[in-house]
C-alpha cells in the first residue's frame, strides 16, 4: 500500500502541473516562455534605440500579450531603471483616460484634462524620464472603438519619436496588418518596429511542453509530443490545455512519464474544459433536430481541409476529407448548403467568407475553433486515419 507521504507527493505533482500550464493566462515568467527569439530581439532593439517604438500584431491567441510581458525582463540599462506597465484598451477607453491610467501606473502625478494632446503627453514624460525609462504597452488596441483615440495615439508616438523622448510605446492587438490596427492615416514610418506574430513553429510548441516537463521532472513519449504539437496547430493555448490534462492524468496514475493512454484521456478533458465560448459556438453550429444531418461531419472536414497561408480554404478542399470521413464520395453540391449556413447568423458565423460566387473561400473566424474540432474528431473517433496526426 502506498504510504501517506507517497500519496502526498503525487498530489503535490498534480498541483504543480496546474501551476506551469496556463491555458487561460498570458505568460509572465521568462523561464516558462518558449521561442519567439526574433520578436524578442526586435522589441529589445526598439527600446534601446531612442525615439523607436513597436507594434505587435497577429491572430488572437498566438502569444502577443505574453511576449509584451516578457521582453521587458531582457532590457538592461546600467543607470536608469526600466519600468514597464501594460494598459488594456477597451471599447470605452479614450485618449485622456488611457494616459491618466498610464501615468497612475507609472506613479507620475499629472492631471490629464480633456484638452490634453500629444505634446502635453510628451512634456509630462520628458519631465520624469531622467529618473527612469518607462515602457508603456497598450494591449488589446483593436478593441478601441474610437478612430480619434487611435489617431491621437499614433500622433503621440510620432511626437515622442521626433523628440527622442526616452519612453517606449508598444501597441499590441489583433490584426492582419499595421494599418488595420493603427489609424489608417498614421505615418509613423521607420520609428515604429513592426512585429508580426505568426503562429508558433512546431519547435516552439515543443519547447512549451519540454520546458514544463523539465521543471516538473517528468517526461513525454516522442509520439505523444508529436501529437500535441500537431493538435495545437501553432496555437500555444492548446499546447497548454492538452499538456495540463495529459500531465495531470499521468500524475493521477502515479507515473512521471506521459504516454498515449494519458493523452487520449486528456483529449476528452480538453473538450469538456475548453473555453465555454468555443463549446457553445460549436454546439450552435452543429445543432440539428435530424439525426441524419451532416453538420458535424462537414465541419470536421472543413477543419481538415488544406488552407492557404491566411487560413482560407475552398469548397473543393472539403471534398476529400468529407469523403474520407463518410467512407463514400461526396461532391460540392451535397455540402454547399452547410458551408453557406456556417457563414450565417443561425449557425453563429462560425466561418467567414471572401471572394466572389463560385470562387468563395472560407476561414474559421475564431482561430481557436479549428483545433477544437480536430480534438472532437479524435475523441469521437470520427477523424479518418489518414488525417489523424
Ligand atoms: N512564448 C510562449 N511560451 C509559452 N506559452 C505561451 C507563449 N506565448 C503564449 N503562450 C500561452 O498561449 C496562450 C495565449 O497567449 P496570449 O499571450 O494571451 O496570446 P494573445 O495575447 O496573442 O491572445 C496563453 O495560454 C499563454 O500562456
Ligand atoms: Mg492578448
């Protein structure tokens, strides 16, 4: 019989697993941050070059906030103290209250009046930057609803840059491009380092798992690691989600090595514990009173379709995976209606559509949806062999 102490060790390990895997929160500890070497370098350079600022943009969930949290740990200044603060934007933020909050966070006493403009911000920052080096991160910039606020912030960056003020501004948000995120007219030019955040590479996702295994004194079968990487599709959130449950399953069964049995149990937990919004939209998109409906299968086929660099696929790309799922040939007319419905309110706009009739291309609106559907297919054993990583 296991001793009391032994039981406690496994319980402790089970708890520790939850402390290193963080599917729901950005990283704030450098040791647990994986990859992103180029992006880190670009950000550090932006801080070290007076008058330079940076903008981080990419899909939801790729790790933008985590990068913005971590990079400041690598900025070294012999004399001045680096003070980094992150300000979250939202639909009701305006220029003045964003700066009021920034100054409060930095401990700068300033009364930001309604008439405060870019030059007033610059002078306020200049008055303190002899003592320390402020870095201000405006996160979730895409949520700002006021174009005026964006334009004023863009002007502020320009002003700070023209005067070589030693404050660094980092703008972070969900967008495909800089112009989509910042005000269109913004001409900040060379003083703004553009930092696109792509999905993580397979090596970077592996590193997320490896670092945590090492910290926990645990190991992972090579085949399991390969699958976690494949299921994650470059999104670190899923590496954390699958890792959390697979490692906990091993700890529960009192072993320090994660094998395929732990992984398959973990996948079931991932589906139960995935973000509520993801589960809800999946249910809504696949709901049908008729049991012979094809919504789940077509959606699974969409998630397996070949995509272009921007994540888009065509109806023709769904033919093969759907035929494999159904073990019978299915042509476009048999599922065209489903695709159309996935792009409609009734099924929650799961897919977005571009292009013109007969040449429509589709994409999952929420990047976190595709891996979820794949995991559903794995758990329900409906994913065709050839498509199961
Ligand atoms: N470089 C990284 N190493 C390890 N985990 C990461 C890394 N970047 C992001 N994550 C994890 O991925 C998830 C999404 O990260 P987050 O920074 O919130 O993304 P975004 O701000 O782009 O939406 C979180 O669970 C976070 O812990
Ligand atoms: Mg974020």
